[in-house]
C-alpha cells in the first residue's frame, strides 16, 4: 500500500533533512552544495553552478540520499540535481539562518525555472 500524500511529503522532508546533515562536507562555499530539499515527488539537491561537478560527486551524494530513503522504507528515491547561482544582496541587518526551508511548491518553481 503506497503512503498517502502527507505521509509521502513527510518522508521526503525527513530524507532531505537527514541527507543535508550528512552532506555538510560539500556545503558552499567550500563545496558545491547549496542545499537539499524536496518537491512533490522527489528529493532536490541544489548545486552551485560555478562548481565543476563530476559523476563521482553526484554518485557520492546520491548514495546518501539512497541510504536515508532505504532507512525510511523507500527503495528508489527520486532525486533531481539542479544547478543554480546564489543571489547577492546588500546586508539588511536582519539575521538569516543557513538552512532556510522552502515549501515544496517554491522548490518546484525553482526547479522548473532552472531546468526550463
């Protein structure tokens, strides 16, 4: 029996959060990883567009996604790697945390924008 929508979203949220914690060694600016999130049906890994990404890095990162998917009972976690830039803004004096989570609709919009 497949999980209902809310269960699926909850699983994807947990998988992406746990994956992001385990990929800290790849975090920008010392690495290519901008963040890990989720959409309606997939985990989304956002990579900085100015980094050269090879197949080995993608495989290493996906193995972490797959591990957390397996732990959550999902055999083959759909995962999309997207390439994007970082917005540069003037300091507003408002503190911002590193791990700002976007809603799945916002991530899907970002994904659609980046991937056409």
